[in-house]
C-alpha cells in the first residue's frame, strides 16, 4: 500500500509498504479517506525526530472506513465510517484510572510511535474511534482530532459560561481553540494574532473581539475588553517567546492560563505576579478521547467550523511541497487535508 513514511529529518517518502495485517482484539483496520496535517508532522519532518520513532508512517488526524474489525469491537462493524483519536493508553495505570488517559504511563501516539493514517490502511483501537454521523463529510471529519485537542486545552483552563477567554495565536491549533472556547460558552472570546487573515477566521469562529498585536498592545486591549480586570482564561497557542509573559499579564486575578504553544527554550515570566494574584498555570497535552473526541465530532457536524478553517486539499504525492514545507515555513493558510487514494485492494 502507499504510505508517507518518516525516515529521518528532511526525509519523508511516499512509498509502497506492506499492509498492516489483520486487526487483533479490540482493533479496527481502517481504509483512510482523508488525513489532516498539523505542526507536529511538519516539525518531525523539518527537525525531528522529536517524539516520532522512525521509520514510522506519519498521520494522527484521520477518518476512514472500517474494512476489518477484530474481536471485541462491538459497535464498529465493517463499513462503519469512523474518526480515530491519536493516543493509545493502557487503561490500567494511575493516570488512566483517574481518567487522564492522555498522560498514560505507556502512552503511544498513532503517526509518531505506531504507524499512522497517512497511508491507505491503518490499525487503530476501536476504543479511541468514534462513528461519523450521517452528513459529516470526510474533510470535516478529518479535523475531529485537532478539535478534540482544542477542547481539552480549553477545558484545562476551566473555559465556560460567564468566563472571558483570550486566545493568543489564532493560526493552526489556535483557530480550533477559538471555536472550542466559543462552543464551551466563554464570553467574550478574544483572539490575538499578528495576521489579519487569521483574525478574520477567528471572528468567523466566534471571537467577539480580535486584536492585531502588531498594531495594538494586546495586554491593554484584553484588559480594556474585560473591565480592566483581565481575562478569566488565557490560552497561549502561539509558541512565540514573548507570549507566555503576555498571557500571564492578560489573566485576571484568580484566573487560569493554559500553555499550549511549545517553547523550544526557557523564557522569563513574572512569577511574583502569578503568586500574588493566584493565577493558575496549566499544561495541556493532546486530548482525552472519552471527553473530547465525541464532542468534537458533534461540533463539526453542527457548525460551519471545518469550512472556516480549511486551507486546501492535496494529494498524498503533494505531501511535502504542498503540506509539510509550507507548514514548517509558516506559510500555510488554514488546515491542510490530504486525500488518500483508494487502491484496488
Ligand atoms: Zn496534530
Ligand atoms: Zn495508562
């Protein structure tokens, strides 16, 4: 079958590899229809391996059809259209027992540690799959995993009704976070970015206020929009070195700050202010399938989110020049979806 295999930095090959084989207990063999790309894929290709264990088939955001179901996969008969989550957890460790399956002691991610969905076929546990409802197209369904990641990040900051939420960085995962915050009832949602195009998308996704940080002081703008108190929740999704300090400064006394953007090196922040204003700072990783994936599917089926964030659809052969390179060079606009060919099996 055809697959995108990550071998080494700068070396992702579209090549023929052997099929995954028949599904074991609890597993589904999925014929992939569409896969979405994200910054993780391009970072692995550009300067990995970071988390990936090459050689591995990339792709952790995908949708397709069950073509074979192993034992103990009730609810997922052959022919079922599914989205898959990305993380596989053991179900028995301390973190799994507490429902924090994304922190599982033996967590593995499809497309990084195990062969993923940028291939014609992929094996995935039924426990991390959800059926695709009637009427939800493949392009939108392929965005369920990143939307689940966004919902998890927003929940980490206790985003909800009656609470304002500022999102720094409205491209990539940030666009999904704006939509997630709005869906969870935050009001107002304030999007901060340096690109007007991304801010327009954020407005379409539910941001009541957009702030271009190159033209306006974002901390002052957020304070002004929140009665000079700062936002209840600030979600830092840009990864820019100056943004953690700005995020803390934007947060209200007693507020929550979620660090989504990955900082490549330590940055200075004002911890005196964190202590004395009781600001809670949260990390966030991936998503919790049981809480986030089904809700993501429902949101995609009931809102125009997918159309608002879609950048374009490319073929598997265009993966590098049409997907990984523009993402690595930060030139991609919107979510890039890869169409996976259906071979004559
Ligand atoms: Zn991703
Ligand atoms: Zn576990």
